[in-house]
C-alpha cells in the first residue's frame, strides 16, 4: 500500500539552478581550462604562461594580426596611399586556418584556434565587403565593448564576474558576497578588467575613424597580450591570497 509520500504528485520539485550558478560554473570552467585555479600550487609565471596558451597560444593570438599589419604596410602605394587589402587579409586568414588544421592533425584541443579562425575570417569578410582596411577591427571593438560593459555592470551591482569565477573555482559558490573583503577585491578586479577593455576602445577608436590602419593594427597588438598577461597575474595572485589556507 502506497503512502502519501510515495505519490509522485507529493514529491517537491527539484530546485532549478539559478542564473548565478550557471554563469559561475561556466566562468569557473573556463578559468580552470586556462590554468587559473588558485587551488593549484604553481608559480605566477607558470599560471600566466599557461593562460596565454604557451608559445602556440601566443603565436595563434599574435601572428595573424601581425601578418596583416606588416603586409598591409608593405603594400601601401606611395602615390595613392592604397594597400593590397585582399592579400593582407588572405594571408592573415590563411595563417589562422593553418594553425587550426595543425591542431586538428595533432589531435590537440582546437577550440582556441577555431575561435581565432572564426574571428579572423569574420573580420576579414567585413573588411572585404566594405573595402576598408580599418573595418577589419570592428569585431574587436564590439568584443571589447561587450566585455568591458559586462564586467563594469557586474561590479556595480555587486555580482562581480571575477568573484563568480573565483567562488565556483573554490567551491563556495556565491558565499563570497557575504565577505566584505572578498566583495571589495572582486569589485576592483572587475573594474580593472573593464578599464582594460575600455582603454583599448579609447585608444583605438580615434585611429579607426582616422583610417590609420597600420597604427591601429600595431596598437591592437601592443594592447593585447602585453596588457593581458600582467592583469592575469594580478587577478590570480589576488584570488589566491583571498583563499589562502591558514595553518591548523
């Protein structure tokens, strides 16, 4: 004979995951795959280098853009001021495609290379469609604006994206929001990342409107990994310090 509790209709529904849980788990998963786990005893240099993907990751991030800038600059006609845009874009996309194929052949995780290939190809398609070399950088502007805004808003409303990633990495979920020290640190870290993305826009947008493709491409490279790496180091050190284990 069944009891009332055996009736499926009397079973309370399972709690649905909150948006913060889903987002936090996604962010922490991405951070862990990048090697940013404060639980692991690694040197800061090792963590930063791993987050950049090592030599291969650096090459995949830098070389397609570098090839575009160099080729574009070398093919500028001194009389007309026009460069060989199809060649510059073709070499850039071709190099990104070669990196992706190499990863597939070696059966290494191709996600980063595929992402870079899609971004490079989309930017190149836009520039070829408009015939303006500076339009090759529009997707990057959109990405920087989106990331910067998301980080800024998350900090201002007290749900720092950096805090969500760190909280789920350390297994405490959103409990960090009840700790004033953690909330303050994660607030400033989110602002620092937002400032990086907005700084790129502030420096590069005037060059875009001026049509200075060579300088724009050069500054994009300079404001890429050289600024990303130290901020990764600061973020990792700060998160590790917040969760340092006290001796028993």
